[in-house]
C-alpha cells in the first residue's frame, strides 16, 4: 500500500527570466514499510524534494499526498533528520530528545515521556552520554542524537536528508549500519537522500536517481537479501553488478563530455630545476629510484603529560613518477606525515630527502592541495593560479606564463570560468582551481591532503577523473592522503596503510597492479579490483575500534 504519492510534481524558484525549474514531472509512489534511497549530484534538487515531503516547501504544480491527504505543511508524522545536527546546545542529549517527545506526546505522563526518550537514546547507543551536552560530543555522536530525536517522535515516515555526509568515513559507515539495524527492527517507512552509492545499496529496497535535469530515473530494485552485512557485500556478485550499474548511470548522466581544445603547454623551465651542475651530478642515479626517501620518520609533540609520539619509524621509499595513496583511520598521523614532507611541520627524528636533498621548509617544488583550496576570494581563477606561476617561472615571458595558467585551468575544466572570482565559485570549482594551481607549479612532488574530502561523492568522482587525466600527462611524483578506499585504489600505484595512533607507523603496503589510464567504470569491471578493495578493508577493519594489532610486514621500498 502506498503511503506517499507524487503525481506530476514540479518545483522551481525565482521569477521571470531569473526563474529556475528544479524538479520536473516527479512521479513516485512509496510503499508502507519501504526504504527508498534518492541519489543524485549536488544541485539536482534532492533536498528540495525532501523539503516537499516534509512540508517545508509546497509544489508549484502536480499533487503530493501522504496517506491520501495533501501535504500542506510540517507534521510529526514525517520526521526529518538534516545533514547538520541542529541540536539545542544548552540541553543535554536527553534534554534534546525529550524536547521532541514532549512536543509530540504531550498526553503521556512525565515518567512515560522520559522512558520513551531513554528508549530511543539507547537505540542509537548513547545511554552512556545521555547527560552530556552537544559541545562534549563528536560529530558522529551529535548525528546519533538527531536520529534519536527524529525516532522519538515516532513518525510514520522517517526522512533522512544526507544525515551522514558531514562525518568521517568510519563514523559514517558505523552510523549507516546502526540506521540499518534500527530500520530492520522497526520497519518504518524511510526515504534517504544520499550521494553514496554503497550507502544506498546497503540500506535501500529501491534506489532512484534524480537526474541533473530535475527528473527521476526509473527505480532500481535492490534484491540483495536482508539482513545485509557491509563486509560480506564486497564478495557479493549482485552487489558488484548493482554497484557498477548505478555508478555507470550516474557518471553517464552527470559527466558532460568535455571536448574543448586545450592550448599547447609552453616549453619553459621552472626555477627549482635550475640547479648548479655540482648538485645535478651529486644526485645522478637517485632521480628515478628513491626519488622521495622517508627514513625512520618520527613526530613527537610536547604535552603537559610529557612527550607524545604521534608518528614513529615511518619508513618509505618512492620512485620518481609514482603515485602513493596514504590511508588509515582518523587521527593516525596521515596528514602529519604529509605536512612534514611538505616542509610545513618540523621533523622530530629521521629524515626526508627529495631528489637527493633534505626537505627543509616550504618550497614550490613541493605543491600541496588541501581539503580547502585556500584561494584568495577576491581574485579570479586565473589570478589565483598566476601567483605561483609568476614565482616559479621568473625567466619566462608574460605570454608564456599566461599560457601555463590557462593550460592547467582548461585541463581541470575551467576554460570558461577563468575570470570568475573565487567567491562566486562552488566548492568543486574552487578545488579545481587548487588542483590547477598545484600542477602549474611543475612541482617535483605533489602532496594531496584529502583534496576531495569536503565534496559530495559524485563531485569527488569527477575531480578524481580530472586529477588522473592531468597527472597522466605530467607523471609527477604524488602522495594522496585519503580515507576513501575506492579513491586510494583508483589513484595509486601503491596503497600505504597506517596503523592507529599514537605511535602510528606503516602497517601494510598493497601494490596496485591495475592498468593505466584508469577510470572508475573500468576498475569496477576489473576482476582484481575487489581483491585489492578487500585487502584494504580487512586492514581498516582490523584497526577499526582503536585496536593496535602487530603491524604486518610491509614492503618499504619500491621494487
């Protein structure tokens, strides 16, 4: 039986020539007890669709009914969990949940309301933190409170609007598993907005893609038997086929072919290549092998309780032109290693040599792309990239330097937006500028610190393709810190896995012997891909709950 019905629903914003149609001719029936996942790129109207169901927005055309009655506004029978937690900071966990219970179940006695709040707090695993305030909670714990608050209203329809997207990968996976457990125990009708294909497959009965033009694609049924186990799905052939099918559809409808011709890169030499002959001679033979030599690296911080060793005996040799992914759980020291390699963080013990010379301080020969691209907001994309290029190519003509800037901006898909100021760009566009700026420096070493971590999954896919395309032309030696297993395998020649901190070190190294050039579509179809994925997942699972198993032997030098 249908509990929610969209019939030819349309929704737009603005007036006249400034009007934008967001949703077009939406037809959807949601059955009672069903779990539906809505997938789509940023800006396709997923949250607008959710706001219509919640009664926070009204359709411009068509009809939207809940249990046969028109949706005319918010109501407790439709509970909404947002991406942000929206908790009352002056109330405890119990106080926040109790607030929702009292609003909906005022007829109950005080003791009954308290028992109901305690029941849902326990359901999300927060009984031990019931009397803590939001400021004392991690991001994952705060989102659990938001879920408990929505459940405590006992809505007939639970609406989850990207509730996990602001969380780190491990917390996100754990909370998704908890939502799955709650739903399987409760069988409440649920609609999930997500940008994560794996999350959609794990949780949903049906997956529906919201196309970039604001229409809904045909629903895809998820026939994987319940109960579902995240780890077991990596071996499930139905999961692999469905994952490839949904991923390919999203990429097909989302990635417009970019056929613009790009200019020829001028033949100019960056300043850091102009070394004295004596230096050039001294490092001959090290150009290819052990181009980056990280030896017995330690990072120790002074604390009131004494020295704290964050990274210990990190030892890695990287050949010229290699791409390394560095992965591990939050707090394991990945970014600490990266910032030491960049010269932005002092080395406590050990050494880092690049091209035969010790790394000392920041230098444009080591370009860094952070999670946030740190652009000057008042400058255009062109001007932001030109700042570094002007420093690195002092002997090139103005025209040649301009060609370098425009070459890389075109390569990252910003040929039509070079003169747009940074403040007028989306996060994805800003990160494209950051990538272009890094490559334009012609660095010896490219360091990427979770460069796509702030972006939704689908934008991340697109920029991974951009990164691989540009990297394949330059073959710059690169290290990418990531928490995304698929990203690590997609990008890397070797995946270096770090143990948990403190005293984090290399726990395992996986050689990724998959053909290049790579694409996400090709990797999903490759027979060895899921074996590599399982190897990394096994390692992360082993260290998931803060355990410190003995590190397994790792190949520390490139063969």
